[in-house]
């Protein structure tokens, strides 16, 4: 059967839709005809919609995330498709559908919700639809039946179905490598699924329950060898939730990269945990750097041991400080560190201590990206967003989430400083490698120095630079 799998993206974030690539590869291997459609590659939303209708199928799958702008587009697209093709079967999957399956299915324009890893359920679903059999025997589904919501059981992920042989011809890989929002030639690639952590705020930990599945080494070697041979790849971003857990796995990854590049290495980044980084040997760090590792993606989350325990992180602040020192001393400068505020039980003083650790991290690693997040309680369908299953679509879910973001995230403050202001300063304080002279270079350097001083002293009161920039943007907008 033919199915269109839609990624709701935007031109500021053009990246390989890896989840849909995995689904499409599994479907293709099982004899179906998947089409991966990425809205980020279309010129306009209208052109994207016309392309979707041109694929000549009534089975439409949408990857959904809990972001107000994206959720709004998914709702609009589902409604518009249904208006034109009343017999269209609209399927929602992805992180949002897994977190809020009931909220998703009460949308009158949604027919089926797929929860958790979708490779196995989507293949079974299309097989059943093709044969006209009932859906109740397929695990991981939520659907409507005669006015009632039906949920089938959610089974543990099966490793045999988590890593289908990837068919890169199903996506426009050249376009993603050329237009990746973080640089030309960046290849995103997954080597693992799940995570050995059990963080209480993380959906991955909830779905995989501390289990980490690793793609077979020979499959990794075959796929990466093909990609490096047939495409211009300048850097690899391993988009795992946890790429390696110990010295052995880190060294195994280094050997694999050296083998693929004839020991010349290639710039790459990956994700891991603080406890892993604090326990790696000096030899492992040296070999990571020699193989081309530029940095890691890691969750620091809090600067207070008590809060880390509440989060179920399984780490402490001393491990964080040790890991940061080892990354810097071994030349791994291009990292991404995340911090999480407003976790249930965190006090205002503890949030301030976390902010101080974020500032210290910025000073130690000026080329790294610092992400400041505000906790979003997505533990169940009704924990943060009321659910009335007697109503089918009022108000739109995107409006509820947008209001929640405004009330609890956009207006969240550490002390008296709002989170959007703090994010501005941490983004602006990242050391920029751009070369060449610019207009108003002196003013730019002065602004950067002032921001560095703010971060150094953790002083963000009277944020005149932030508001001045907003005024300048308002003035420039009608002039362009």
C-alpha cells in the first residue's frame, strides 16, 4: 500500500527526518510504497499541500511534536486534507502522539494514533488495512470505534524491528546535506535507540525503561561506508539519545570511524551521559579527539544534587564538574549542554544555583551551545492538560499548549529574570567563529564583551541589550 509520511519542518531547521526514514525503510522492506514528504523543503505551505495531494493515496501519516507552532500546522494540515479527501485516513505518530494519545485521537480529523517506536506497528497496520482485518490485535494503537476510544496494549520495543536496513533513496539526502541548518555536509545518523538512563522527565526513559539497543556493528559500517562514498559528508552528528556508555563502546566507535576514514578521522559529535564522561579514561579521551570527536550532547540539568535525585538523573554535581574539565582539557570544545529548570520540588534558590553552574559551563566551554529548558509535565494525558473525551475538538489542542507555554514556560523566571532573556544572553555569549569584517564591528565587540561580563558575574538584571535588540528588529522589519 502507498502511504505519505509527512515531516512538519521549517526552513530554519532543515535536518534529516530520521524517524520517518526508519519508518519508510521498514515499510519499503515489507512490500509497501512509502513517500517521505518534508514541508521544510517546500517553497510555501500551499505548495507543500499541493504536493501531498499529488501523491495519489488516502493514507497520510504525520510526525507530531509537542511544540505549539508545529502542532498547529499538523492540526491545520489534517483538517485541510480531510476537507478535500473525506475518505483520507489520518495517522498521527511521534513523541507528541506517544505522550498524549487520547488528546490526539479526540481530534475529529485524526483516525489512528501510533504510540512509541512505530516501525513494527505501522507495517502491521498497513498489512491489516490491505486485508480488511480489524485493528485491535496490533499493539501500540489508539483509534476510534463507533464513538469509543480503543487503546491496544503497548509492548516493549523489539530490537529486531528497531533497525531496519536504511533506504536512503527514500529521501532527498543531497538536499539535507546541502541545506542543513548548522552547516553544509552535516550527516545525522543513529547508532542506538533508547537510553540506559531513567530520567523522570524523559519520554525515552519511560518508553524504553532504561534499555539501550545498539544497531549491529556491521550494519553501521555498511551504511556509513555507503554514505561517505556517495555523498559529500564533512561532519557526522550521531543523533542518538546515548551513543556510548563506557570506555569499551567509546573506543569501538573510534575504531569504526578510523576504519571508515583510513585513520584520518572526520569531525563528529555524539550524545552520552555525565556519569559516562566522568568515568572515561585519559586514553579514551585522547582517542576520541584523534578520531575527530569535537564534542558531545549531554544533559547537565541541575547544579544541585537534591534536584538531580528528584529528576532520577543518577549523577551528581561533582561528576559534572569532573566531566566538564576533562572535555575542555582534551580539546572537545563544541558541545551541547542542557539545563532544566522548574522541575517539581525545585526551589528558587536551587534554580539560581543551576543558573550559576550554567554560567560556569559557558565560561569553561565558550564554543559550546547552552540550552536552558523549562520542565513541561507530560506524564499523562491529563497531568497538565485537561481531557474531556466527550468533546471531539474544542478548543484545538495547539491553543491549549500555546497557552500553557505562555503561562508556564515563556513567562518562567529565575529570580526576576525571565527565561527568554536568559536564553538570549547564553546564545549571544557563544564564541562565534565567523571571519571577516562587519559593519559596526566595534559595537558588536563591545556588546559581546558586556554579555561576557554578565555571564561571568551571573548578573542579568536590567537587560538593556536584550530590549535594545528587540527595538532595532522592530525598526528594521518594515524597512526590509
